[in-house]
C-alpha cells in the first residue's frame, strides 16, 4: 500500500505545469520524504508489537501512525484543479476504397482519425465544460488555408510524410441546474444536441451556437421542448448565414407503462425486457444559407445541392423533420429501428430536373452493441435524399451528400473492451440530374482504439 501511495504521489507531480528541472527536483524531494515516512512507519509498527508497552504508549504510537499516513495521503493527492476532470479520446485507422461507375478513376486511401479531450464539472456537477481536439485535412484556395472540413476529422496518409494538423473539435459549456430538473442549456462548439439522424446531421459535424432544452419527467413519459441559435457563416460584408431550430418531442418507456414497472435486468432471454420510443418534430430555419458556400469563402461544399455561381438554387432551407426511434431487446440483444423524414418547405428551385426535389427519408436498424470484448453489432440503413431537401454540406458526407439514394451496411466486433474492428459498405446513386450512371460503392475497414 505504501508503494502505491508513493507511485501516485510521483505521478501527480507530472500533471503540474512545471519545467522539467523543477519537476525532477520536486519528485526527488517527495520520494525522499515518503521514503523517510515509510521507514518511520515500519519502526512504529515494530514498536507497536512490543508486548512490554503500556496501553497509553500503544495509543500514542497508533496516533503517530495515523498522522504519518494522513500526511502521505495529502502528499499523494491530485491537485485540486484535477478533481472532476476526465480525459478521453480515440484513434481510428481506416482503409477506404471508392469504386465509381461513371468513368471516374477508383480511389484507395489509408486514413486515420485522432481525437482527444477532457470534460470538467463544477458546482456539484451542475456545470460542465468540454474541450476536444481532432485531426482533419486542411482545405486551401489559391494556397490560402480555409480551415478543416467540418464533416470529416479523417486525415489521409499522404504529402511525403509531412506533419498533420490538429483542430478544435469541441469547446462548450453546459449548465443543468438542480433547482430546475430537466433544464439543460449549452453554448459553444458542441455535439448536435437535437434528436436527429444522419439524414440531417453528419455525426462529425459539431454546430456552433447555443441551445436550451426542458424535459420534465412524468413517470414513464418525458416530453421535451428545445430551441437553439447557430451561426453557419459570419460575413463581414453581407448577411450572416444562421440557423434557428425548434424541437418538441417525447421519450416514452412503453414497457414501464404496459407493466406498471420496469422489468428486472435479469429477465429471461426471449422476453421483451425493454421497449422505448422517442419521437420528435423539428423545424430548421436556415437564413441566407444559399450564399454560405461561395467558392473561396469556406472549406465546406454543399454536395449534391444544385447551384449557379456558388449560390444554391433552392434559395431557402426551411425544413420540417419528423424523427422516430425505438429500442427493444430480443433474445438479450438490443434492437434499435428508426424512421426519419424531412420536407423543405422553403425550396424555390424551378429548374425542370430539380423541381419539387425537396423530400428526404431514411429508415434503418441496429442489432447488438459494442461495450465489451466479444460484443457484435450490425447496422443497416436506406436513405433517399432529393437534391433540395437538406443542405448537402451537413447531411451524412460518407453517404455522398444530397441528391443520393442507396444502402449502407456495417458490422462491428469488439476484439477487446477498448478495441473494435469494423467494416462498412455504402452503395449509392444519384436521385436526379444528368449523372445517370453515377453509382458509387464505398468500402471501409476500421480499427478503433478508445482510451
């Protein structure tokens, strides 16, 4: 035990913001002091076993042992600023193959994704501050860097072994006051806080702005309402491109309602031990998004959205989104089907080939999960995204943006508790437009380490 205390004390010093020489001296001094305390404790313990000592002498020795042990514990304790601070991240190595059917040369790439960050809580965990760095390829126009693609933290192995950039991926503060249970407020660069699927938001896009949600609990029912304001593109000379979002929905523990109580965790295999339903209606009101992707002004591309001179011909994106998600257990395995629909009532495109191309839908399911060694999961998804239904820059970039339809299959297996191996296949084609032979097959093989 004393050895462990010594090691922890030394390790804690490495977390202090000090120079190497100063830190080495501090470690040496601490090791010396703890060694002396260890020797003193051993001497006292030997004295304590002496049967000739009176009860008063033994009590005095026990008191000294407790004082020395407490001092050692104080020395080994982590700095106060590290309390309630959690670090984490992941590394993904990927092989990716693009196979085209329109004469475009096929492409093969080796890529990685690296993410690392921390979460710090305050005020008895009512407030949380999060920060994360991530890899990603820089985009340039005429040699000038414009930043990193918001929909992909992937970095290809290329450019003659050059060093690769790191970007700010998350930077947010969240507040959940205990005085108002169910209230959540968040601001900064955050993970998408609304109920959604890949039909509207790529999983790697972290919007920037503020969002608030209130979700009271009424037994098995948890209704929620939320609203947010996000900035897509700030313009010094023209209009800013912004997003206002409103959402209302319900989380319902159906099984709890049907049976009056949740089933025990050890319910027999083959029984339906869980059934939940999440439904949400969301209204997205993008303002001046049609000019947010002008060439040379952004690193994002509105993939699949028709444009003239960089201006999106849809004009406005005022989208109604209806999302339904279910989760239940079958034979001890979680199953999660969903259905998602989007209608863009702001579409103004009158071109013949893209007229009324303002609907999108997706459905799919997942079987299994990936929490520990030996876990296996399988995903399937079908999506149909018309050209002006959703912003092509924000929908699932792996699927190919807007104006795509097709299938996605994925399987993931846990080699260990922290390492997974997976394979994904995308098979897509264009919904409308001149690219009649625009069929693509995208194959990926991944290894992901979590730490």
